[in-house]
C-alpha cells in the first residue's frame, strides 16, 4: 500500500514537474531569508550557519514567507537552544545539473563559510527521466566541491516510484546512500517519509507540502540536522 501511495504522489509530481516562476524563492540564491519569529528567540553560543541548498521543496513553493523548510528549521533549532542561521538557497525547478552550476557561486557569495550544507536535489531529475548515472555524476561533483571546501553535508534522499521500473528505481534510490558513504556525508534516506502518505499535508498539486507538512518534516528531521552539525571549535 505504501508503494502505491508513493506512485500516486510522484505521478502527480510528474504532471507539474518543477514548480514555476511563481515560487516564493529568494531573489538571489545567497540572500538570507527574513525570519522575524526566529530572530526574536534569544539563544546563546556561537552562531551555526546552515545553507539549505535545493529545489522548490526548500524554496517554499506556495507558502508564506516564513513557512518554508529553511525558515521553520531555523525557528525550531533556535527554540532548541541552537544559535542557528539557516540560509534559504532553494530554487524551484532545479535539477542536480542546475544545482551543480550554481553551487560554487552560492558558496562564494556567503559572508561566512557554512557550518553545514543540507543538499536536497534529485527529484526533478527523476521527473524528467534523467538517467541515475548522470544524477550521480552531478552529485559527485557537488560533494567534491563541498569536500574541497571542508564543509560537512547532510544529504536529503529521495525515492523513485515502482512504475519507473526496478532497474531505474534501484539505481536512483541507492545513489544517495552510496554517495553519503563515499563522501562521509550524513544522510536522511527519504526525507519525505513522515508525510508522503498524508494528502492533507500537501498542497492541491500533491507535490509540495503545506506549512503543516513542512512543520512535520522539520520535527522529523531536526535531530538529523543537529547530529550533522560539527562541533564548534
């Protein structure tokens, strides 16, 4: 039954594959999102900078300004006593190739080197039928770039639905865990796991989570983010 629900979800995703210009992405990839609620939470300790680098699932498609994953994650981390600053670098429609093209520029534009990069891409590759080998190569190049800069990574894994065929599904699903192991990155195997069966937590397109859906994702991934943050020297 779970695989059937996953197939329905990604079939809906394929119909409107990549969001569009109406996405609420920041005006520049390096621009820090405005997060008044989180900024009002007083915390002590060194600031921890996290770059949330991904597609429309990070860019807050269809949501209000402070409702996206990076914004809600920052709020939750600060409430947990971590002096977090989460930079929203989500761009709707990005494939892994598009992410690779802008990664170095985005990193160079940061005033301070991030303590952690959360890398969330690959869904649009699958929806466009890009072969997993090409997706893997793009991820390898991004992970090499981040490794050279000595920036830890948390990979947000995705899954292919069964209707793509067993060979495609195996190759796509395994690339996240294999690359995480190869590049010593932290991994969430399927970061939508906690909500994908609940249609009430998605917008009408059945692709993008609602604000409540994002809140659920933050609750279920915040521990992984905290573990992925390296100790502050």
